[in-house]
C-alpha cells in the first residue's frame, strides 16, 4: 500500500496509475490529510506529489 499525498501536482493521478500498473495498490489523499487518516490506511510508503508552490515559501502546504 502506497499513499500518494496530493499537494496540487498535475502528475498525482499519473503516479498512482503507474504504481497500479506495477501491481502496487495506491491511494490518493489530499495533502492536508491528518496523520490519523494517513495511519488508518497503514501505508508502507508515502509519495508527496508537489504543486506549484515553492518549498521555501512560508505559505507552502505542509503535511500534518
């Protein structure tokens, strides 16, 4: 199980599809998903799918 956290990237669905093509179960959650919600799915890996905001921008989205 791989969770893809979507922070606004145009490639989020493509990433999930490629994982599924490799027979890896994947689920897309919004980047603002709580830690509780993430842990509920018991992921073995997380992929952070970024958006147009700079990681250095103080208002850039951040996971819980």
